[in-house]
């Protein structure tokens, strides 16, 4: 269980970092200029960084379980809360990326 938690979180963290690379690659488009002007670009970056932090915390928690820390009930509750927060963040990030990628023009 712990290895699965850590590997899934690390994989999702990698996808989030790839999403940041996509944002960096479309930096010179009209859409990004307008997003900066309206504040949506900053909001997208904040949401991505929050998602990265959540998945990083989950990966670290999973690794602590892999290395033999005995899971207490509060630790497992915290881990479940982190998973729920990360899932909600991932849904929000996916929605925002859908909006960005469907509106890209030169």
C-alpha cells in the first residue's frame, strides 16, 4: 500500500511538472498575455503549485510508510485528507487546462 501511494503521488507530481512545462512553452501567445492581464495566469500557476505540493506531501508520507513508520490513526486520516485535497486540486487543474488548451491561438 505504501509503495503504491508513493509511486502514484510521484507520478502525478511528474505530470504536474510537465504541465508547468506546457505553460512555459505557450508563454508567447495572445491567450497567455490576456490571462496575465486578467489575473488568470497567476491563478493557474497557484493552482498548479498547490497540486504539486499536495502530491509531494503524499509521496513523502508514502515513503515514510515504506521505510517502516508505524501508521497511526491520525496519520492515516491526514493521508486520506491529503488524497482528497489532491483529487479536488487535480479536478480544478484539469478544468483550467481544458480552458487554456481549447483557447490557444497565435
